C-alpha cells in the first residue's frame, strides 16, 4: 500500500512539472512587462499656426440712426386746407408742393393794396406836376415861395405813402406764399395729420406732417475715452471708417466719422461719436438701433483663434507644439477681433498652437494632431 501511494505521488509531481514547463513562456512575458517602463501618454489635439497679418483696430458699440435734417411742417396762417399733394410716407423731392391752403382772403387784401397803391401813385403824379408848375411860376415871379414849398412837401408825402403801400403789398404777397407749402429738402414724409377742409393755425401743436432726410444720415454712438486720442489722429489722417449693421438682417452701410463730441461724459467715461452714412438705398431708417463698428486704423499683428488662449493665475498662455510635445508659452493679449485674439507679446507668428484638447495637456505632454476631415 505504501509503494502504491508513492507511485501516485510521483505521477502527480510529474504532471505538475510538465504543466509548469509548458506555462513557462507566459510567466516570463508577465515578468518582463512588469519590469518594463510605462509607455508615455500621447494626447490627440487640434492645432493651427499663429498668423501675422493686417488686423483692423476697431471698437464695437450700439448706435442710433438720426436724420441730418428733420422738419415739422406747420401753417403760418389761420386758414383751411384746400389740397394735400402727397401720399402718406412717400418720398418727396426738394421743392415739391405738399399742401395748398385757402388764400381767398389774402387775395382780396392784395387787390385792395394794389388799388391803394395805384391811387397813391396817381396822387404823386399830380403833386409832381404841381411842383413843376410852381417851379416855373416862381422863376417868373408869378407865385410865392410858400406855394412851391407846399407843393414839394406834398410830393414827398405821397412818395413816402407809396413806399408804405408797396411794402404792405409785398408783405401780403409773402403771406400769400405761405398758402403753398413746399418740401424744403428731399426725404421721406410722414402721414398727413390734416385732411382737406381742416382748419389750421400757427398755434397748433401738432405739425401738418414731418419730413426726414434719408440720404445721407447720421449714426450716433459712444466709445470709451481711451480711444479718443487714436481716433482724433485717425480723423486727421482720414483713415476712419464706420460700419452700421441692422441686427438680425445682416444689412449694413459704411461711412466715416463726421464729428466727435467736445466733452467726455464724466459719469460713464464715454464720448459721443457721429458717423455719416451715404444710405443711398435707405437701408438705415431714422430711430433704428444698429450695431456699429468704428475702425480706427489697420496694423500688422499676430493673431490666433480665441479658443487657443488659456488663462491661469499667472496670466494668459497658449500651448505651443515643438518636436511633438506641448509647451506652455505665456502671452500678452492686446484685443479680440472677429473670433481671433491679437497677441501683443509672446508669439512672433508661425508657431503651431493648440486649439482643442488643452485640458489634458501640461508642460512637455506628448501630442499628436488629429486627422482632419476632408474639406476641413
């Protein structure tokens, strides 16, 4: 029985040895893998090159469109409306007839003044004849000096009377001109507040209608006082430009700076600027709020996508790729422009900067660019 037990033990040991021999390569590989250093982590990123290019120096603001000229038409006479010669909201030209007022009373006064003037002229003609006759008689000694002087005085009185009558007639003709109301300049007219037959007078508070000049127009907006010096230099050089865009429509008009207000608002530190727009297509409507962009000048600068710029307690920085690794590069930001950040210091242009994947990066992290999609 003891011999049989030893045989079984020998068979088990032999089987275990054979199994250990067969599994020896797997044990060896695991030991080598455990002893080998870990493979360096590689982060997939997106990157673009920093570009040096001309970039405009501009200021964004909210502006309002205001007409250069606006007039409220009112009657200068107490009379009634005879005719309205325009359609509400129509475009009118300078000199167009807009309203005709009742002029019958003034016409009668003009006729009366003309009759009085004709009478005074006839009396003056008679006085002048008397003056000439007395002048001839005084030379012959047939009349006295008093009669001559009286004749001359009468002629002078009538001459003065005629001047007064002529002035009164001219005044009435001016009053008559007020019965025809013309457009003082080209623009858009509002709806007429009066209709035919309405009685109007100078004391009325509501105008007959309002005309706004539509082309050109002003756009008024406020800019920070820090750009005032550069703006004045740009105005002197003639390099300013103003773009006004209607929110939501994308339609815009370009113009230039017309004037800068002579004071800075002490409460806000802002100064009002007025741009003038040609507005030939009447894109901008008086009273419209618009997005304005004031371009002061254009200068060469290094720009990167704004998403590439990171922030830390020590300041702004970007990850620059060199030899397949990411490196922290501190930068000084000047401004932003249309989704790009202008770099004042830290980049010279041409560097490859990371735009996506920065959260997994640190100094010296190995990186590999992601494959770009076709057409990207």
